[in-house]
C-alpha cells in the first residue's frame, strides 16, 4: 500500500520505528513530521498542546490534506497525532483514503493528561483505532469508534537485540537498573530499594522529571547517564544485571513497552506482575515478576547473586519475544492486515 504516515518523527520516537516496520513490510511510506508544526516558544508550545488550537493546528491540517491530494495514498496512518480535525478526516474519507489512528496512551485513564480535546472528537471519524488495552476497546466503541483493534507495544529489532557472545557480569556495571519515567510511586520504590536494602540502584531518564520526583540526596545517589536512546539505551540494558519494568497504573496499562524492549535486548527482566505480562512470558522461566515492594526485594535478593539463573531466564525471554512476534514487524503487520480490508472497501469511493 501507499501510506501517508503522520506522527512526531525523531530518532528517539517509537513512531519512527513503526514507520521502519511498514517499509520493511514492503509498503511505500510518505512521512509527515508533526514536530515541524510545534511552536518554537516553549510557553506557546505548552498552550497549543493543552488547547489543540491555533495557527499551528490549522497549518498541520491544511498541509496534510495538501499532501494527501498530491500523493493519493491508500491509507493515512496517524501515530499519537492529537491535532487532527474531524473535518480533515471526513475530507480524506471523501477522497477514498482510509484512516488509522495508533494510540499508545490512554485518553480515558485517570491520569487526566492534557491535550486530548480534538482527539476525542476525532474518534468516530477514523476508520480504525489501534489501542493497547482491553478496556479501551469498550471506551472507544462507546464514543462512536467504527472499528478498534488491540495490539501490544513492541521492540524494534534493528535496535533492541542481544549483546555479543560471551557477555557476562564482568561487562555489567548496573546492578538494579531502571530506565524511564517516575510515574506513580516509582521514585519512592527505587529510593527505598537503594536506601533500605543496600542494592546498587541506577536510574536513567529525563533529568528534570527525576529531580522533581527525588530528594536532592536521592537524585545524587541514584541518577546516572542521563536520558538514554537507541544504542545507549540498548547497551544500558546489556550492562544491567537486573532490568526493572513497572506497570503504569495511572495509565491503566496491562503491559509496558519497556518489558518487550528488555526482552528483545536479551536483558534479565524483573517486571511488575500483571495479566498482560503473565500472558506473554512464563513466570520464573522467561521473566521474573513481583506484585509488592517486599516481593521485589525478595526477587532482587535471590537473582542478583545468581548470574547463571539470570542468563538462562534472559535467553529464554529473548527467544520467546522473537518466536511470538513481540517486535514491530509482526505487530505492525497485524494492523496492516486489518487496515487492508478497510482500504479495499474505501477504494471504490475514489
């Protein structure tokens, strides 16, 4: 298919990885970078993000239609694009272009993130919504969605792959490691793991977020290496004896992106227990899980000195992720398969 792909596109965005997967699957992809429409002024950017209104939003919708009219794609794929207008989607449909929205976040969750105003109006106007949670299927349908499919987040096989042969604890300088954001009670949990148990804990991620979440003493003790992407992110997983992965409860997640990336990198995964994780990894064989702080401490105490067990479980988790298609090529192909049926119905309208 010929796909117009509209998203925030940078080397550090998973939306770019899904674009790569579409190209690897043989589709012609026309990138449309929504980041080019963000105001340069930080304050104005925050206002526009919250309101989803203004000249930048007008220009994005105008230019998207212009590109669609010129390129005549079979499909518009938007990836967490919050500035689409319903009338733009209706115009694309009238042009015979099918529309898909891929949304990794939860507009119906208790976190009450800003920026959803236009997107909520868009829901009945897309042909297909791609969501990450069973709950969201009912949420979207109750808001008039025409079609909804649940697809899990995935790792990018060109970036998230295992370390070289012979990699051992001699190469690992991070004992208990977390790379990400301080949602929910993660900051307190990680601080307590280090302070109360004597584990060496390393945190990486956005420095401003972690400075706000941790005391100055805890930030100095725990934070290292900055915000990690691509090769740095992969190698930090390789260099970690235990890679922690938390469910984002404030987003009502069933599983988290990070768990599949850790597995894809061949890292030892210690993840918060959930039905979504249990359905995708055999507990104690392909990953290790915890439900409470005390259980997390117990699992770290058990596995940190047992390199052989960590190596065995990490290898099994990586094999499971590869075999069952927890990577972008497979997950994106499932979306394309569903979208292709919609395209076939939409084409006669041209």
